[in-house]
C-alpha cells in the first residue's frame, strides 16, 4: 500500500491517563518520560494483498487514526491504535476481522489545494462514541530524515503494531523505508477523536508531514495468553 499526504499531529498527554486504556500485557512507551497521543490523517492507495492486483473502489480510501506508543512484555516497541476511521466499509470489516484493529466506519472528505491538504471526517460506526475531525495542513521547509534518538524518530519510525481481542494480544510487522519528513503547519478546526477515551487534546500539537511512503504490513501473530 501507499500512504500519501500524511500529517503526524502529536499532543503531550498524561501517561497515567493513557495507560489505563491499555490492555494487560502492554505498557506505555514514553519519550524522556513524556507520553504522546497522535492524530494522523492520510490517504491510502494501492491497498492489496501482496502479489494481487488492486481493486477499483476498494484499494484507495481516506483514513484517520488516533494512536499512542507501547512496549510489550518481550520489549518490542510499537503502535497502539485507539481508533482507525476509514471511508471504505469493506476495508473496515476486513481489518476488524483479520487484524483485530478498532476500525470504524466514517464519512470522510479530502482535497488538495496546492500544498494544502483539506481533510474532514465524521465517525458513523454504530455503537461507538462519536468522533469528528476537520483540518487543513501543509508541509513547511525542506525534507529531512529524523536522527536516531530524536523525538521525530521516536514518533514516526515504528515497525510493529499491536491489537487485542479479549485478553489476547497480537503483534504485526510493518516495513517501510525511513520517513522523508517535513515540518508542517496546520489549522485544526474540529477534533473530538480523543473523546473515545475521555481525553481532551488542547494546545498546539507537534507537527510533521510525510508526502508519500510505500508500506508493507505482515500478518499478525498472538504474543500473549
């Protein structure tokens, strides 16, 4: 798959507040003691199982996730998703079934105006806390690669995801080259995604922009219980 026009928006939040929403077997990962909660809007394209062709109407869609960072009992660091909103119902159901990820149906809209990406989403999934997001963002300055040990690397260079089904924890690998990043500017007009976990995202976030990334995701495997 290809991820395009992505904006990493991260807010520092209370580690204790986030940790209580994690399943047993995972602990919160922090950067110099600080926890972060991220909102990441982007466009997915060329989504298909390896070796199979893309499918018109199914392989390109907008996605928006609410995420933090965790470590499992084996010491593997990765991403934990509180929600993944998507505008493709089939992809939502396949990801929920095959990867145990909290994908939710949403009505979404995105447009490109020069360097500016306009983006809006309203969650429509039945039985789930409402969540809405609207923003405009753009890259600023030259592209760069994050340095080892930097906050930028810690936020973006993640090569595993975790999910859960009941008391079972799953881990899946993600492969991509190092992110070509740019600084970013954003006007966030509406953001209630973190209402799902009772957190209010206030103040200015740390912003990074990624224009394009080719990504492969492996099958998940059970790692606990």
